[in-house]
C-alpha cells in the first residue's frame, strides 16, 4: 500500500499536469525509503518502492479537470488510502511536503493508514 501511496503523492504534482522530474522522483523515493527504515517494529516483508507510470497517467488525468472532486476510488488500486493537502502558487518543495506528511503519520501504522481524510491538490 505504501508503495502506491508514495507514488500517488509523488504524482499529484500540479493542476497543469506536470509530473515530477526524474530527480524529484528519485528524491521522493529516497525520502520514503529512509522513512520506512524507522518503522517500529521492523517490517519483515516490506516491499520495495518503485515509480508507477500507470498512477502517473491516472493522476495527470485527474488533475487536468481542475475539480475539487476526489478521484473515484473504484478507479484506484484498493490500497491507496489518502492524500496530502498542499496549496500554493509556487511548485512545492518536495522535501518540505514529505517532511510535513511524515510528521502527520504514525510510522508504525503507515502500512495501514496514511493521513485519512486529507486530499492533495496542488494549485499554482
């Protein structure tokens, strides 16, 4: 689940449909890898986080409509559990966004729940 959540967070980048650059994608993945190192108790079967082109395409389509409506969960994988709120007129600093998310999430339950009820829509 965390894999898909991290991927979606990385992809919900802007209303104009700009996906993260390769460097930003790498930084996002590395941030989450480091965050997952601190899960307590240690996970014995934690899957590797990878970038999903399919979720990127879905996200670009969703953000292109400039709607406040949430994505239809029937169209998403079953283990996507939440989004991060971030609104600004400038592109977000990914390290700040992810650090704020990390402070909101209990890493011991990250595999089950991630900031339920928050929605990430970046508008600038």
